[in-house]
């Protein structure tokens, strides 16, 4: 373990801007990217609010391949996870790549990507490029903020191998979980339980329909995740037919929009003091709202019973994108109107 962990007064950790950074700005929005920390997005400002969670236990620090992400590098913010999210071994039946050991949180967080920064009439952008370590792929993420303040994220993955390559991907932003947190996702979406701690949500892989899960004789409504139980954590996966998700915090909301053909899954990590890697530290209160390709967290399970891994042909590329918009809401009526205001995917 690379850092001393102890209970006591709040520790002073290095600020995001003490590292080399790139900030892209437009309207009221700005996005802070840390290239030397795996291209981590450390700050996401929309509608006057910084949305991302910062870990009070683990400081910002460059990642080291081979070390535990959750114990040394899970400092918060937003990362990209590819070609897996959870640690696993590629099944032996996969030609060329069978037996490869893939690390937790994927391979990008421990690298320093190539970085381009550009300005154009459509906004300021930063582009990061990574190269696979254990599998021969190239991965690229572009973050652009347009003059109206919409944050556009786009990705490209390219297979440099002479064989088909499987992968799963997830954007993994972490947000604070508060009494005001509300989650809006497409009603009735197929929902599967992947992991649960301190709460009965039925069997792993049990199926439900968003936002309700029945377990232990109770009915849980996850639109208000803070009210589900006193102390719990869980990882859920949705198969969505509409690419639309909204996170609301009191008078602010963050809306994500995408093409569900490009990004068919959403992972939800909800942690209300239910899981932490450190016995003597304050429990985490956070929420991962993670659009993804493939489910669940490990490539081996996505290739197995879940049958949701993506494949890239030799020399082929795959592209996908999403948008983030922020807004202020003055009242319940305004919140209702905002939900009916149309699909932000229709506006450039």
C-alpha cells in the first residue's frame, strides 16, 4: 500500500491543479483533465456546480500498473475503464488473447496518454490517446465543451491485432451520494443485480425493472438511492432502449444523453456507507452513474452468461459518444418541466 491511512482530522491532499492539467471551457461549463493521472477528469463544472466526488482517504496520485486501483488510485473523479472494469483473466478459448490477466479498472488509469488541445468555432477540446498494454488496441477520448456549455465526449477504439478482440468499456464518473440525490433513468429498463453489500436484493443476476427491486420482503425504489436503506452498497446494470439519464441534486441537475445503439448499458454503483477497502476509515458515500458497452464489470463474465461483450474485427474501429448538460431547477414544477423539455441529443 503506497499511502498511510489513518483516522483523525481531515488530511490535506494535493489539489488537482497542482498536477499538470488541461482545462476546457465553454459557457458556464469547464472540464479539468489530468494527463499524468491516466487522463482522469478531476473536475466537471456544469450550471455552476462541481459534480464529481473526491475521495477523502486516497489522494490524487499517478497510478502504477500492477498496483491495486481501489487501494492506491481510487481518488474520485471520472476515468475510462477498458478492456475490462473488474480484474479477470481472458478465457482460454479466445484466440491469441486467452489467458491474459487484465487489471481492475482496466489499463488506462496507470498510463500517461498522448494529449492534444485544440480550439475551434465548435468549442475547446482535449483529446487523449492510450495504447493497450496486454491487448493490442488503441483508445482515444475527446472532451469538447461548446460555447453553450454542453460537454461532448466521444471515444474511438481500434483493434491493431490480426484476430477479433473482445472488450467491455465504461465511462466511470463518481458523484457524491446525498439526501438530495435523485436518479432518473428510462422507466421499465431491464435491471440486473451484479453485487450487493448489506442489503437483500435477491440473487446475483436476478432481473427487475427500473427503478424497483424486490428483495427480502421489501420493495426498493432506486430513484431515491439514499432512502433505500440505512447502510448498503450495490452494483446494478441496466439494458437501456433510450440513451437518457438524469442525476439531480436539490436545485441542480446533470443530464446525460447518448445513442443506445452505441452505448447499450448503464452501470450503477451505489455506496451508502456499505463498502470501503479500509477497515479504519470513514465509509464512502458515492454514486457511479456509468454508461457502458457490455456488462457486468468483468470481461470474462460479459463473454460468459451475460453474453454482452463487444467485439472488434482485426483492423476495425468502433466509435461512440454522449453529451452532458447541466441546469438549475428552482422548484418541483420546474423539475417536472425540465424532464419534459425534450431530448438534449436533438441539440448541437
